[in-house]
């Protein structure tokens, strides 16, 4: 049995977790900075970094307590090294380095996007690559093939905004505060997507684009002007959500057909969206097994970082779960890609 401590500080959630053998969550404490940033309408990087630093010590104690373990029981420390906000990543990596030195434990740097994908393996412990993933977050809308542990091939991505970014911007246009995605999700539940339909973006191949859809919403709101009712807002939220979700799933559908993959994963913060979860089930049904992490493992959390760090480390090789990777350097890289 191997225990991994995960640390996640890439954006506006501070999280510490303990995961057993890369699959079983023993604790996963998450502090959301929503209250800190909401008056600014978005994440303020300086405030975010400082708050991560202030919160980490108590979250660390809580994560160890909840897992009922001592630091000496740990086998590995895994910390997000990118992509994310530079100052925020520096805090997490600095703390990870300090703990690794103080406790004489190996440290591994984790790609946050890998983390989102490995969250699916916490939800479905027998899930193994090869798999096909739709990874949708605040900064990414990527279709990836994962042929084996620690290897990812991007087969589709967005040309402009990520799905989460598009939701956040649409939410702002609709007068909803930060964080926009969940607020738009709630408003859309009371709307009808057919009453004020918006175009569905559809590009050739496996590419996404959401900027035209965003502009269409802007013009629709401008046209309605002062006559915009609460119901109109809800209908437009539902129409926007419908277009984004159908566009995401049209390409997932194509990629599933092309790859003949038996395992489909939909993950990342946007995978918390009510309609995306429902429609993913329908689109993937009967063709592959679909795994969507539960909501608290879709949005940013440290359990997924521990899972990815462990599963791509030499420790996983010992229990036969992967060919045995390496402890990757915990070097901060804010623009890290797959
Ligand atoms: O993965 P995540 O927590 O952070 C990043 O790595 O970016 O994703 C955050 C994104 C935000 O854009 C947020 O608005 C969106 O996920 N999101 C949602 C929902 N919950 C979070 N978008 C639509 N519906 C939701 N329920
Ligand atoms: Zn994320």
C-alpha cells in the first residue's frame, strides 16, 4: 500500500488530499476562494497566491487528520506544477518542496490536466488506459487519447475560448456573478433552449470554437435591450448551454467512432455542468463505458493530483498499475500543455 499527499494551488481552490494506491481517496479537503474574489468579478492572482499560502498549513493538518495518518506514513508528495497562475503554482510547489525535504519523501510535479483525467480513475477504480477523454475546464477544451499511463495525445482542441471560459463570459453578459459557470447552469434549469435559440458552433474535424456563439449572445442581449425579462435571461442561458454542450459532444461522438475506444471520460470543471452530464450519458451510451468524476472531483482538487502523481511514478510500477514512470521534477510551468 502506498500513500500519496496531493497539493493543488493552480488557481482559486486550495486543496490537500491523501490518496491510497492512486485510486482510493482517504481525504480531500478543498477551500474555495470564491468569497475572496467575487467582488472583483474574477480571480485576482496576487490575492489568490497569498490566500493559498495562508490556508495550506491548516488544510494540510486537516487532510492528514481526516485520513488518520501521520507524515511518516506517506510514500510520496505530488504537487501541481502547471498549467495555472504562476504565483499560485509557486506557493504549492514551494510548500511541496519544503515538506519533501523536512519529511524525507520523494516529490513529483504533476500536470494539472493529467490530474483532471486521473480524477476519473478515482471514480472508477478499475478504469485503465487506453481511454478517450474530453477535458473541459476554465482554460481547456481538449479531446485527448490516453494510450497508457502518463501518455496523452491531443486530437482536438478549441481555437479560441475554452468551454469554461465561454460559460464564465456568457454568465457575465447575463448579469450573473463570478463564478459564472455554476450560476449559468442554475439559471439554465429554468429556461427553454428552444425559445431563443443560439447557433451551434460546428467546425471541420475535431476543433472547437466558442467566440461566434459568445458574439451571438451579445447581439441577442443588445437587441432585447430594456425589454429583457427574467424568462428571456433563463432562455438565453439555456440556449447558450445547449449550444456549448452539443458542440462538445458532437466532436466526442466523432472521436469515439474514429478511435473505437471502449472507455470514455468526461472531466474537468465544466463536467460538473448538469446538461453536459446528462447528454454525455446519452451520447456515449451503448458504445463505450462513460466515466464522469463526481462533482467535487470535476472541479479543482488535490485528490486528482495525488492520483496522477502516483500513477505516473515508479511507486505505481511496484504494484503493477503502470510500467513505472519517474518522479517528475516539480518545476513551475504556468503554460504547461499536455
Ligand atoms: O477545472 P476547473 O475547476 O478549473 C480549471 O482548471 O480551469 O474548471 C473551472 C471552470 C470554470 O470556467 C467554471 O465556470 C466551470 O469550470 N464550471 C462550470 C460548472 N462548474 C464549473 N461550467 C458550467 N456548469 C457548471 N456547473
Ligand atoms: Zn482545473
